[in-house]
């Protein structure tokens, strides 16, 4: 990549950089980037966000799935259907919140490139809540994509977490009767 001389770094180039590495930029963000040296702007763009507040429903213990065999013990078919409906409604609400949370992250993130790359990897590995059916698993996958968004995936093959997570989705769903 050809280096741009400081005298050629301007508002138009700053706007172009911010649009290409994110989801757009406000006039205020463009002005702020244009006022800084290009190298500083690029360093900021390439610095991933480490901490991220999860959706409100992601709390300690969420990863522990309920034991449905125990919960259903002694219930008739109608009561089992009602329980299934209640859990499915909860999952649907969690999924809606997860979608809104991620869109908000993409819009407000101090590192939009990280979010843009997480979206790229999400599309590349092509998983869907329709197949996974467990919002918490989608959240974990999203976090993994974000964590490795700006890294070299070839070098990180030893970190098989993403691939193991994707493989484990099917077995998790199979073991979780209210996900289907």
C-alpha cells in the first residue's frame, strides 16, 4: 500500500477510510479523523475492543441448560407443550435482543472494523438461529468471531475454539429438546 504524505491526508480521504473500515461515519467523526495524523487514525481503527457488555440475559449460569427430563417429570402432554412454548418464547425474546444488541454494537462500536469483520465471518461460516436455535450459542459464536476478527485465521488454527463451537452446535441442539 502506498503511503499518503501528510499534506494529502484530508477530510475526503478520512471519510473514505472510515467508510471502508466501518459502517459509515458522522461528519463529526470524519472531521476528528481528518484532524489527526493518518497513522494515528489507522492505529485506532486496528485496535480491537477487548471488553464488551453482553446482552442483559447473558448472566452467570446461562450456559447450564435445564434438565428437561427432570422438569417434565409428572407432567401430562398439555403441560409439556405449555412448558415447551414458554421456553421457546424465552429463546425468541433472547434472539430478538441479541439481534438488537449486535446491530447496536455495529453502530456504536469504537472499533467498527472489528464488528464489520465479525459480520464477515458470521456470513462466511453461515450459521443461523434457525439451525442453531439456542441464542446463547449464537452469542458465543458472535463473541468468537469478534475476538478473532482482526487476526490471522491461518495462524490461529491451533485455536480450534471456533470450529469446535460450530461442530458442537448440532449436539447441543440435539440434547436440548425445546430448541427444536
